[in-house]
C-alpha cells in the first residue's frame, strides 16, 4: 500500500469522524469518535510497520514518515481514544469530540509534513481550531494566548517560504511553541480554563497535542549557534522546576494540574530543542507525556464529575468509595513524574542522557522537576483519596463504570508495558 493511501485513510478517518460527530445523534457521538480514532490508530501502526518502525524513513511528495511520526502518532491517537471513552455524557454529547478530532487531524498532518512550510501551516490550522474553540466556549485567557501563538505562526510562514532570516524564523517559532504549549509563565490560559472546570473543553487546549514540532524544526536553524541553543534549552529547563514548585503550592486540583502540565511540557520542549542528542529524548518524552497527561487529565475529570474540584487543604477520603479510580489516578500521576516501571521512566532516562548540551545544570533541573512532580503526585493522591470519609463520598456508585474503566485501562496498560518491556512498543523502540 502506498504512503499516500495510508495517509489518506489516516486523515480521512479523523476528518470523517469529526463530521460524523456533528451529524449523528447525541448518544452515538462518542462511539463515532472512537470508531474513527480506532481506524486512524490502526493505520498509524500499519504505516509505522511499513517503514520498519522508523528505521527506513519514507518520503512521498509532501509526505514524510520519520521516527517522530512512528513514535508520537500512535501514542497521540491512543491517548485520544482513552480520553473519549472516559469523558462524561455532557462532553460526549456536545460538539467537543468534533473539536478534538479536528485538532488531531491537523496535528497528524503536521507529523507527516515533509517541509517546514507545510508543518507550520498544519500547526497554524490546529491553533486556529483551538482559537475558535476557545471563543465558542468563552475561554478568554486561552483565546488571548492561542491567538498570539497563531499570529506568530502566521508571521513565520512567509519567512519559512523565503528561506531567509533563519534566526528570525527560530525566534517566531520558539515564541509560538511556548504560547501553544502553555509553558510557564505563559500558562495563564491553561490555568484559568482548568480552574473553571476539568471538562474536555478545558483539557483539550491544555494537553501537549501540538507546538512541539515547531521546536523540532528550530533546532537545525540554531545548529551554527550552539551557545544560543544551549541558553534557550537551559531557560526552558529553568521554567520546569518553577512550574513544579507552583504545582505543589496550589490548593485546587485544577490549578495544580495546570502547573504540572506546564512543567512536563517544558521538559519536552528542552529535549526536542536539543539537536546534539538527536531529539530522541524529547520525542520519546512527548509520546509518553501524551499518554500520561491524557490519563491524568481524564482521571481528574472523573474526580471532578463526582465531587467537583476538591480543596487540597483537606483530606476527602474518596479511596474507599472509588478504589479503581484512586489506583488509576496514582498510576498516571506518578508516571508523569517518571516512576520506574512506566514508559515515562524510559523517556526521562533517555532525556537525561541527551540533554548533555545543557551540562550538569540542565540535568540537575530535570531531576529537580521530576522530584517536585513526584511529590505533588503523592500530595494530590493523599488529599483527594485518603483521610477520613465523613460519609459524603460513601456511595459505591462513585467508582469507575465499565466504559471509564476500559479507557483508563487501555492507556494504563500501554504506559506500564512500555516501561516493563520497552522493546515491544514502537513508541519506545527508537530508544534502543
């Protein structure tokens, strides 16, 4: 099967799924989205196998299948499947799933784009979709930051087309990526949305679906300026422990989650920007974080559906009524911090061995960030799920339902399997 046909089915499934969500009845929208994502996931795996899991890059006109495509593509779609299975009826019955599939279609094309112009155009399209989504949902803070990111991408397009002024192009793309990923201190939009609720509309622009590839294309532009590249990498790494420390200090689950994501995104950005290490650590961490961040966001969404946004100044004792949800939340939270036995542990290990351009300072910043994220993971777990249960959350109906259990189990198994037997999974096979 030709590469063009593989790509056509992949993108067609996502676009067709978005249209199906808009045209079908409310109760059928979730399964329309799951079906289209399952087709796209199968095609992404088939395309990966056809290229030897990235060992033999494939070029076909405007399409390029590289190691990053093989690593991130299946992980991104699998994470979305888990998220769609978990979200509540209101999100599933609304048009939120169509927005999600639209963003995934644009980001999938960005993964497959052969030129800088096509990649920036695809990232711009995804950002515009999110801008329209933020405007429709009344998310003003996110609208401002995503709009600024879209403007920078628009300015970068003609510069990339001309091929002149590589430093200007690098500056525009770094700025656009930092805004798109919500890196600290540009995380106000994500924080405001997550503080207002942990629904899919708040999670969608806060998860690392896009922006990373812009930084991946910046790295070759800075190849002749290693000192500048190292300074930018250290600055990105420096924002990670700050965001991690702020996550620990928050008294609301939504805001703590927002700063946690900002810290994880900063590690991804620094790893992808480091050309000396081949960007492998960043790409692998991106794939792993897509799974763990979506899993943690979905678990927090389920907590919010049951008890609202819990006050972290008290202990709520939810574990007795929802032990399966408690276990899932703990798994994803500690996995995001790089716990052994998870795919993030492998990714963080590769990252530590590939950010050598930033020296011992860069490695220390990575370790401090992971320690803060690990401490915050345990803090969230204890405050939400442990402590005396006053009877307010004593109902057995608070635990996971069958569909929710399926979504979280699917993502959780891949995270654990990737850590225990990394050679079995294409998203970590590139590290060996």
